C-alpha cells in the first residue's frame, strides 16, 4: 500500500474509532476501548475524546468490579489524576481468566507503567492479534500506524546519520563511540509521539556528542587536557579553543556549533532565545565530568550521596531534559524557564537518578576493569558493609523502586512544568531500563536487538 492510500485508510479507521468513543458506551466498555488504544500506541489520535471520558470516570464508582477498578486506576493515574491504589492484584490472579492472568502476571514482574511505550506498543500488537475477541478495525489501524510511524523514524534516522557523518567526529577521534542509531533509539523512547519529529532529531544530536565527551573524560583525555577542555567550555567562545590539543578542538567545535544551531532553530520557530539556558546546562554537565575526573586522578572515593548528586548530571539527564523543554515549546512561561537551571526540578533529579542507577547496573564491570570505583555498586558495598555485589544490586533495585514512587507523586503534584515534559521525564526512566538492563556495556550488546526490532522491522499486515 503506497503512502497516499495508507494515509487515507488510516483516516477512515480513525473516524470509525472516533465515532465509537463518542457513542453512549457504558464506562467499562469505554475504559476497555481507551486501554486498547493506549496499548496499541494509537491513543494520541483521540486526546479530546479520551479527556472527556476521563473527566466522567473521575467521578464514577467502580468499587464492586475488580477489573473496572484496576482499569480506572491505571487510566486516571497515567493522566496525572490524584487517585490512590485500592486493589491487590497479586491476591486475585487465581480468579482471573487465562489471558487476563497472563497480562497481570507480566505486569507484576515489571509493571506496564515502567515499560518503554514504543516497545510495548509493538509487543502488544502481536499479543492482541492472538486474542479471541480482538477488533479487526483496531488491529488494522494499529499495524498501519505503527509501520507509518516506523517509516517516519527511518527518515529521521537517515537525517541524523547524515549529520553525524558530516560532523566527522569518529573519523578524527578513533576512540569515540560511533552509535547514532542507539542515540536516536533513546529519543524514540523519551518522545514516542510522531509529532515530536524535529525534537527527536535535535535531541539525538546532543546525546551523540555527549557520548563522545564521555569517552574523552573516561578513556582518553589526560587530567591536564580535561582541565583545559572544562575551562574552554566555561568560557564558551571561539577564542577558547586555542589552548586545546587538536583532538579536543574538533569536539569543542562540534558541541559549540550544534548547540548554537539548535538554539537558532528554536529562535526562528518560537521567537525565544534559549542559548543562555542550553549553554548553561552544557557548562554544568562538563563541570560535573571534571569533578569525576579529579576524583579518579586523585584516588578519591566519594560517598554515595555525593557521587549520585554529581552522577545525575554526568548521565546527561539535565542536559537532555532542558533541551526537551525548549524543543517541545509547549507550556513555556517566564516562571518555568527559571527552573531550567540549578537547582533543577525534583522530577528531573529523580528521573536522572533512575537513569544513573540503571547505567551503573549495566556498565559496572567495564568501570571496574578500568579502575573506576566511583560507581553506585562499589559505593553501596562500601557504605553498607556488603560482602557481595549481588546484595548491592538488590539495594539499588530497591532504591529504584522507591524513586519510582517519588516520581509518581511528582506526576500528581507538579503544576509548574508542562505535561509533555513530565511525560518525557517518565519515559527517560523507562527507556534507561531497556538500554541498561544487561550486565554489560549496552552500546555494544543487548540493545542492538531492540533497535532493529523497533526501527527496522515493520509489522506484517
């Protein structure tokens, strides 16, 4: 099916579904339809209709129906409504029919709330098609839209790859990671909605450059060179590169030019000068890298709290979220622009801490091999007097669980930040689990299969 016919067919299917949402459905049927749309990854087409239903459901009592209560809780909580958990699903599994039991068991192993959206859409489409009572119309729409969005992702990836090749960092810096596809994969996880195409491309550029800077600080640069680089970044000007060694000059110029270009595009599209803010977050990021480099150079081992406070910044979390705030351009006010600097919002730091902890779980062996003890696993072992690494890993998993509880409260309580940015914070935490869930360097192992699965393989019709 060519693009024109595909788009026309999608519009026909969307209209059919929109009419179904607008009909006088009973609340349970409406919730089940909305839930299916979200699982299939096509709910963004019906935001107005879904919002109307959520307003109705907020005042509806479903206490006599376990299925309806659980579904109402998830739909409202996912949209930021202040609603408490009233059910204990694990105790009720034995009373459920087999298909529902399978879904609930999977959710209890890793709740859907913690899963990467785009990956879940893909997995659920297969699961939905094998059910006994699926809707052929919704299934066709989901497959068509999934493949259409995947084609959009491939176009974005081609643009990013062209930019990366033209930038020439890897050709000049043989030690640097050459992973534009994985950098782009991050952005698909953080910003899954098709409308954020330009934001995904620009964000992926910042992540790709961050990885090169991380490699310079972790594996290549001498402590004196790193101090020169940090000094140059803090000055932020073309004359600052004269003091740098040759291999750092190209990295400095790549960061300088890319940041200015992103700021210029935002100025042109939104009429907003964001250069001071994005420049400042890069300065903070490089300064945090310098703190870690000084620790390593001097043999200093920080305590866990100091390590995590600094490591959130070196993870790139603040850098990414500040860029996302301005790239999306939604809900920006004079008041919340002031939040895009130290101390960053709590939701940024909690999301960033989850990312950093998953990063440490996934890359600890590589860090230990190069003699770096500034990682959460050895620090947990040291401070808690734990004899085995597995015990430290268990402590970190518990900490991640507690951070998710705090993050959930931020979804309810945060009123100063726009909802799309809050969702990006959640999605960053979700994506970090997919990226770093293997006990090895994620950029050369487990994530490759997910990248190919989501970005390169369409669903058969």
